[in-house]
């Protein structure tokens, strides 16, 4: 390790994975296909388009889980027999909030499942020296009063700083159902986010062991944004 690298997590206590994984507001995918896809993401040899594909494939079941208890309403359709056929559709208005930039990689599969969903974006980056989040832009309206369930999208939940700041911005204008949808999380970030909002539920494909001294998830998968968009 380069001794000149900042080590803002050095000396900080991190919660044990075994304790955090028992939180009832944390929901993990429990399926061999999910494990296989996460392995693809971890592989340094996985190319950008394959990485994007794996992110998309994991986002779909995460969205399904996040909407598992979503209320429905009756919606009859014209069946092949030419008669009304009973059915249902989601009742509440749902929106997405993608944390730039990596969260954009989760938007296409989410919109495929929810074609009429509204998509907002929020720009937050972290100071690598301190790990503090830096907010720089968003297109959130003054009020989200017509939305009833908001899904925050970001593949990585490391320190929880960016997600926590996004949630704070949301809660200034929204008091409805709030869910965080990610791929990998660290116990520290999960604990921070759950403590910040008693109503929040977190949906992840995997919970890793810890953060290193630089605040990156171990074993992790590298920088999700760089790997999605082919940048360094």
C-alpha cells in the first residue's frame, strides 16, 4: 500500500457483518444466479459491456423484491375470448432517483419493469481525503407530493455518505415509502443508512465484509462507475 494514500477509515470502528446481516430492514438476494452474477462483477477480467449486463440482471430481481409488498388495484383487460379478464396493476405512483453516475447503470432495467416511472438524478461525490459526501446537482422538484414510493439507485453502498445525503435531500420534500436499491454493500454503510431513516429498507445482491482504510468495499468489485462506462 502506498503510505501517501489517505486513510480516512483508519481507526474507525466498523460493525461486524454478522450483526448487520440480521437487520430486518436489510434484504439480500438469496439465489445461486445472484451469486454467479456478483462473481462476474468481481472479476477484474470482466469487460465493460459484460459488467453492465450483470448489473442489469441483478437490478431486476432487486426491484421485484423492493416492490414485493406494493399494493395493487383491480384492472380488467380484454382477454383472447373477447370477454373482460380480471387482473391487477400497481396502485401507487413510483419514482426512481439515480445517484450519479453509477446509479444510471441501474435505470434501464428498472424502466423496463416500470415503463411509466419518473426518473430523477442527483449528483453526489465523496471527498477521498475525508469520505464526506459533496452534493453538486439534482433535478428533484420542490415537492414529490404525487409520488408514493421512491427507489434510490446506486450499485455500491460503502460508507453510506452519498446515499445518506441523497436521502436527506429527498426527505426535505417527501415523506412516503423510501427504498435503497444497490448491488454490493458494506456493513458500515448499511448501518449508517438504516440509522439515518427508521422507515428505510435496503435491497442488495450481496453484503461484503468491511471497508478498507480508504473507504472501499472489500472484497468489492472496484469502481462501479468506471467499470460501467469504461473510464479510469
